[in-house]
């Protein structure tokens, strides 16, 4: 279903992926791009690739766009999980690809939007994921609860130092999954892209960029707004729904700190400062991840002709 461009130019991609660090305006660009395509007679639909926006009720802390602001554009894979469910890329991949196949069958353009690098990669590249072993997973999670992530990190470092370095010593959930995969397959697992990733479908990957100092200021202000907009009330309302039992949701940046504040473990200033620090660190990891994408087109997030530049970069201005 790839559209062929005239004059030997590269064809328009089947998927447009808008990626980059948090706080660079990916959501706004996706809506503006979809509206511009609609003006030219081509419909577009948005597919979410932000893992925390899968969760119902987690709105303020994830900067999730309210449904009434979707501008009439269909959106997929938002609010699909309860906070007690675990978000996994192995579950996400087939659901996102099915949504994209449906969009293409309707003659529309799928716009994949999000900063969760592994989730984006799982869609646009030919990633395959080993299954799970509930008994083994339960055993590893029990060790995590009893002893913390350090012992799991040391064990993973012995069998797969590359994966251990990529995951880090504090991400217990990913350490559990990596050890599970090693045990099931007998092979190392790595959180990085393959050296030569094989595309699933043709994709134009547009990365939104911002100078570091500007991005830092934007992220810090964003965290301040989260608390001002009522993040604590949102988190308090999610506790009866099982937020504290959620393997993924309870550890989300901002939500973990808000829970700690509600429990009296952190002061307001400490919770905000910790969230700002973790958000800045996460943004740096996002930039490092997406820089490895072959053919990514980086666009300054605040350029006045951003939509035109995005259309051109994705070859959609020739349709």
C-alpha cells in the first residue's frame, strides 16, 4: 500500500512515527499533521507509543491529551490498561500492528506517536519476543521484593553484561524480564536495537529536538504543572483501584513520587525535585535511543514551519 512518488523520488512511507524526548510537542505535531493531511483529502489516525498513556486514569502525570481535544481524529491504544495490569512490549506489538493494519486498510495514514523507544521499535522493526514462564516470573519477582534489584543486576551482569549495562541496577521490572528471557532461551538479551534493524513496514521517523537547556527548563516547568494541576488527587483516586499493586504503573515517574508523598515518605519539594531529576534523565535516555535509528529526520520542535517540514520529511507533501 506504499504510495509511489513521481520522478523517481522516494515513496511516501506507510507509517509516520513522531518520536523524541518528552516535552518536545509530539502530540501537538501529530494533531497538526493529521489536520493538514485531512485538508488535502487524506485521513490520518494516531496510534499511541507512550507506555504510561496506556493506563486509564493516569492522565495528569503522563500529559495525556483529553479525549475532547482529539480534534475528531481517531486515536488508538489510549486508556487500554487498568493500573494493576503490566504494560509489556510483547503484548503491545501485535495490538499496535493490528491497529496500523486497520488504518492502512481504511486508506488512512497511521501516525505512531510516543517516546517509549522499545515500544516504537517493536512496531517499525522486525522484533520478536520470547514468551513468559509464570512460575519463573513469580520466583524472580519474589526475589526482587525480598532483596531489591541489586542481586538481580549482579546475576544478569554475570550472564549478559551488555543487557545489564543498558538496563541499569535500579530497574527491577526490566531486570526480572531480562533474567526470564535468558533462562527461557539460553541466550543473552539486549535492550538495544539490532545492528541492522529490519523494517516491518516502510516508516518515516521524525524526531523532535530541543536544545538541552531549553528542554531542561520545559521539563522542570512541566513537573511543577503536574502538581499544580492536581497530580496528588489523581494518584489518591487511583489507590483504591490498585495503583500500589501495579507492577508498571506504580513505578511511573511522578506517580511513584506522588505515592511517596502521600505516604509521608517524601515532602512536596522532595517529590517534585526527584520527579524533575528522573524526567531529565529519562529524556537523555530517549535522545540516546532514537539517535540510533537509521534514517531518522530530526526537526527542531519550535521551528515555525514544523508541519510543512514534517510533511516533506515523510514525503507526504507529494501525495
